[in-house]
C-alpha cells in the first residue's frame, strides 16, 4: 500500500474510485441499465445481498498492539501452489456485459497481480483465449454441470488442456434465481450467442445446436419486443458484434435455445460427483456450500475443497448471509480440506474477517467487475490491488504478519 499512498500524496488519482460505494456508483453511471441490473442485481427483494453485507458489519476486528509487523507475508498455499495473496478473481459469466475486452482484460489483470482467475463456464470468450492472455498465471475452471454429458466431457477436457489447476463445480445455479431486476428490464444477458462464446466455441455444444437448427422448434420463440430491441441497441457500445445478425440469424437463436436447455442439470446429486472424479484428476472444489451437513457430505464424497458462497445473493432470496454460514462449515471440515469464501467481500478488511473465520482464501466478484466496466484491465487490476493493499494494512494494524495468524480471536 506504500506505493498507492505515495502516488496519492503526489496527486495521482487512481483509475477507479477507492471507496467501495463510490466505485459502485461510478460503475452504475458507466454501464447500460441492462448490464447494471445483471451485474449488480441479486435475487428477489435483494434480502440475501443485504444479509451478505450485514454479516460483515456484525463482525468487528479487535486489533492487537506492539507486535513487530515490519515484515509481512500475505501469501497462502492452495492445492500445492503458493499464491501471493489469499484473493481470487471469482468466476463471472457474460463479462462482455461489462467491457468489450471481457475475460481478456481480466486475465491481464490477474496475470499482472499473479492471482488466480477462476474462468466461468458462462464465459464471453472461449477459455483458450482467456488462457492465452493469462500466460503462466494460475487459472481454475468453474463448471456449470450441463444436462448433456458430451458437453461436460468437452468442457472438462478443454479445462485440463488450458492448464486449469482446479475444477470448481458451482452447485447453487442448477436453475437460475428469481432475478427481479433482469426481468424488469426485459433483458436476458444470454440472448446474444456471442455473449457466451465459451459454449458457441465448444464442439460438443455446436453439434447440439446444429441438430436443433435442423428440427424447427414447435414452440414459437417470442419475437423481440420494441423494448428488447432498444435494450440491445443501448448495449451496442459494449457489444461490438453485429447487432442485426444477432437479431435475425437463426444460428444464434438455435444456440440460445440450446444453451437454455443444456446449461445446467437440476437432477444432479452427490452420487454424480464420482463421474467427475473419473473424468479428471484435478482438485474438485464445490462452490455454493452453506450448510455444515453439505460440508460433511462433501468430505464423504472426497472433494478437495469447498467455497462457502450464496452466489452473491443472486440465487435464493432470504438466504443466510454467506459470512454467517462460514463458521459452521469451517467447524465441520476441521482443516481436512481448504474452505474458501465469497459473497459480500467489498474490502481488504472484509477479506480479513472471512480469513479470521477460517477461510483459506476469498473470491471477489462484483468489485472488480465494476473496475473492469470503468477502466478495463487497469480497472479490474486496481480494484484487486486496493483490496490486497488494505488486507496487508489491516494485518499490520491488527498485529499479524502472516495470513495463518489471522485467527478468530481477532474478532468480536
Ligand atoms: C456471478 N457468479 C458466478 N458464479 C459462477 O460460478 N459462475 C458464473 O458464471 C457466475 N457469473 C456471475 C455473474 C455475475 C454478474 C455475478 C455478480 C456473479 C457468482 C460469483 O462467482 C460469486 O459467487 C459472487 O459474485 C460473489 O459475490 P460478490 O463478491 O459479488 O458479492
């Protein structure tokens, strides 16, 4: 944080606002209403989103004094790799909504910082392009378990081929949450096939699309309404793609319909995890665990890690704040596998609290998406850098010099 402060003292303003509320407000001004409602919005009445933030507010740090913290180390080890900080870029889909450079910009930010990027299945770019932009930097792959086995096989094989160091299976999105704001702006972010090139670039998925294009659907697709067309036009500045083709071409339509059919599998159960184990030898991390009983089942089924998460409040409205779910899961797991955390981290101090409650590392979602929307790769990097700097500073001020010293007895 020394460099950031020195720059400030000499009058250099950061490329994005430092204060989380100001960052959010600036991003809202920049983004189209459709992109904003998709990124910032949560489920239903936004109860869970508020609960996530409120949980952080209820935990308070109690700093210790007169400890030598001159030398500090923010690094942690995860799955055999030492990371410079316990911070990851959470998997975020359809990033094209925020910035035309989408994953390419995020990969550049992640590479500059050396922090892992969790690549979303719902990516706007094929994962191979994202991987190229990541260079040697660590990457994990987030899997939405498709209804179609060939698509699952293909995604997992591609994830291995791009050097993913873990497969993160997101469990909480087997159906999409009740996204009130998205419904109100009448815009489904997946309505553009180009927005989900992760799928449209996939050979197994393309075969399904071609099969569908041969057999016209009996159910008529609703024609785009005037407001949907307006929405697409207003997003055109984020979407360099051919708007007209997108509205008319039968291929994107077949792709979108296929996507909606196969992106998830709500019949998935614990027993299916064995088939993933057969498909890959990479560490398997389950994202979306909130109940200690599910943590126990995860251990029983031999997974390698857990992310306590409620998807940033985007799935169940009225769910437990994610930070409130963390201690129970940590207690159940009892150090046998790493427990990671996300949903509601807005600052380095927040990250500190989650680490104090037993998380090995935290995933950050919306904050860097706002940075991306405002200033591309620079913006995403700066947001994570600020989080990292504040974490380091909070450690210093609380009297700890390494991440493993951030313990629960530093919280009230
Ligand atoms: C997400 N999230 C998500 N998770 C996932 O596993 N795959 C995905 O494709 C997406 N896509 C996505 C898009 C957007 C716009 C958001 C805001 C979130 C959830 C994400 O990984 C993470 O769990 C939350 O974002 C964490 O909450 P915060 O940090 O946003 O509060």
